[in-house]
C-alpha cells in the first residue's frame, strides 16, 4: 500500500468492512455456510476424515458422509477450528481471512497489469467495484465455499499473467495447479480460468495460437492428470465418485432451482448494476479528461470476458444460484476499474497532493472507527433465525452433547435447526427413530407422537422439547 493513497485505501476498507462485518459478527448464517461450518468443525474434532467428512450421524443427501463438494475447503477451514477452537467466531475469522486474501490478490493483479506508476497505486479502485456487488458482500457475510475457491482462481490468474510477461512455463504449471485446487474446492466450475490463453489471444493478441493450444493443454491437462492419480487410491476414488455421480449428476438431473437456462444472465446483470452505475457516473464526471488507451481497453475486455467465462457455463444446467459466480466477480471489478483508471489516478494524485488529503484521511479514519463500533454493537445479536438460535441454546442446556433427538416428520428438512444443533451442541436429528430420549416439536402444537413424553419447561420461542417418560 502506498502512503499517498492511504486515505482512499482506508475509505475502501471501511466500505468493505461496513458491508460485511456488522452482519458477520452476529450469530446466524445462511444454511449452506452453516453446513460447511459444521462439517469443518466436525473434521477438526475427529468426526469424519478428509475424504469422508461428516455433517451428522445420519448423513446428508442419502449418503452417510458429506459429499456436496470436494473436501479441500473443509480441510482448510478445519485447521482454523483446531487452532481457534469451536467458538462461534472461528468461521467468521476464517471468512475475514479469505476476504483479506482476496483483496490482497486483486491488488497484486492490478499492480501487475498496470504500467503507469500512478495507476498501479490505485489498487483500492477495483476493490471498491468488487465489494459494491450485492452478492459479493453477502457471500462474505455467510462463509460460502466460493470465497475460498475464488482465492485459488485469483492465484491461477496471477501466475498465468506472470508466465506471459516473464515467458516462464513454470508459472503456467503453477497456474494449472491452482486451477486444480479451485476445482478441488467447488468442483467443475473451478476450471473456468483455463480459458485465459484463448481470451488473451482473442483480446491482446500477444500470444501465438500454437502457444494458446499448448498453454490450454497445460491448464486443463494438469488438473485432470492430478485427478487421474488421485482415483488410483480407493478412498479418493470413492469420495470423488460420491461427489460427482451421486451428488452433482443427481442434483442436475432432479433438483432444478430455476425455470430458465438464461436465469444466470439476468442475475449477473442485476448484481453488476451498482458497478455499472458507478462506472457510468465516473465516466460522465471525468468526461473532459476521459482517456481510454487501446491496450487498457483490451485489458478491460480481457478481464470482463474472463468474468463471463465464470458465469456462462452455469447456463448449461438448471441448477443455478447467484452465489455460484462469486469467483468471477473480481475480474468484472478489475475490468471496470481499468476503464476509468486514468482519470481516477490523476484525480487521486491531485487530492493527495493538496490540503484535502488531511480531511479525507481524517474522514476515512472516522468512518472506519464508526464501522467497527457499529459492528461491535451487533455482537450478541442474531442476523437471522433468532428464534431457532434461542431455542437451540435452551436445548443445549438439557440435551447431552452428541445425543440424537427425534423430531416431527415435516421438520426433517428444517436445515437451520439441524445445523445450529450440530454447530453448537453436536446434537443430531434422528429421522429413523421416533422414541429417542428427547423429541422436538413445533411450539404449542398438538402432536400424538409425544404421548409417552413429558414437556420440558424452557423459555423457547419456536419449538418445544419433550423428554421420554420411560
């Protein structure tokens, strides 16, 4: 970070934290993020293994072990649980770590592709375009898998750009290894950076087509080769087979989430609207000094196309969600920033060399302090599922850890309840037996299944707890 740009970095950091920390610091989390947290915590505590991680005693998705994704992210996050313990802030610290690393890598890429000394310094600009994307700051408030996958994607892009500039095939190989790690985090979507050679040839035309083919073979081939080696080991083969065949193919075939293949295009457009609006306003503001040199324009097109490469393949299935394209968002942000980097760098230089620098620095520090104070004021609150969290806390006082509880049939798919019980008390919901020592039912709801149970009086809000009389 350059000292002269410190006020703008402080402002951008304030925006990043302001859009994530006040929610992240509270209890409660989107179901997927809490699922991943539970699996990682279990792995750290010796429940499950690397190739066969575990969500609960009764499995997930028809399998006894958890194979919604490849196992790498669970293993990485489990290290944080081993070091920091099982407190509720462990996964939140992990999210902040992934967010900080994402920002750092974006700035590294920004500096690497900019030749102009002043433009190199405004690494805060792509960060600003990135964090104002709604699904982006939502993802970093909810511990999504895509956050970690995005780090490996950024690393693959950074090292491939180095291989082009320094003409070293070693960096291409390293880039391919990071593509493998991206796929080992979230599956097939992690392959999208492998189109970089073609996009670089298509836009900047500084690479021969035979090298495009050669580099593409490396970027695709090395990850495939690593998987071929892995499946020579029985445990790895079974685990990856469970993921690909029993979960991915099954989900694509039977669990559509949208009604149109084109849903994802509309969704990415909506998510990019804040960035597009900011871009248009900046172009209009600096219209008299707006200069977009040819090479800068081509770099912008390259990164925007790379972003689209992470979105368009999602159209192939009817299983589409907005957060699936999180790893592609840094490239849209870098592309947008490149378009206005020239006038913004001149403006920023003028500001930091004027008396206004002290005012902006003080204001940015004040804003950052305000964000931190506001976030801290949310500690102890719940950002979602407040009633369930209250009840889970009460249940944990009565139900022994690592117990199984019965539940009403229609509540089996209440994943927030299941997740919080496992996350905080290692209590599994048992779908197979209706006569466990404890049974959870909807509050104040007649239920014939509790005939032989006695209600446990607790200050719950959504559920009642019953204990078997026998």
